[in-house]
C-alpha cells in the first residue's frame, strides 16, 4: 500500500483579479479560521484589474518554496491557470 505524505503548509498565498475578489475574501476568512498564515497579494477590491499581474506575482512568490501554497482566483479560472502555467 502506498504511503501518503502529508504536506506541511506554513503559508498560504492568495491572489485574485476583480472578478474573483469576493470568492478570494471568502477563502481567506475560511483559512484564517483554520489558523493558517495568509499572505494576500490582492486585488484589494472589485475594481477592474489585469489578472496576469496577480497570477505572475503569486507564481513568483511560491516558486521553489515547498512550505508555501498558492491559491489564484479569477472569474473563470482559465486566465489564472494559463498565467501560472508559464512558471
């Protein structure tokens, strides 16, 4: 039977575009209740922004950090996925 490794997460980094702002805030509240360390990279409101700016920012922050976990949120999920996959 395979052994499953439990990933120890020290910090959750989260970011969204304007369309994912409300969901990002809900996820952040949930994680805070679970006593996780959160680093919110934005956006800070629902005013229109360019999703790649936040996708690249988060992807650069978590690159090569095994104890960090990233969550990207946008309106459809497609834009953030394409951006993150470039890293």
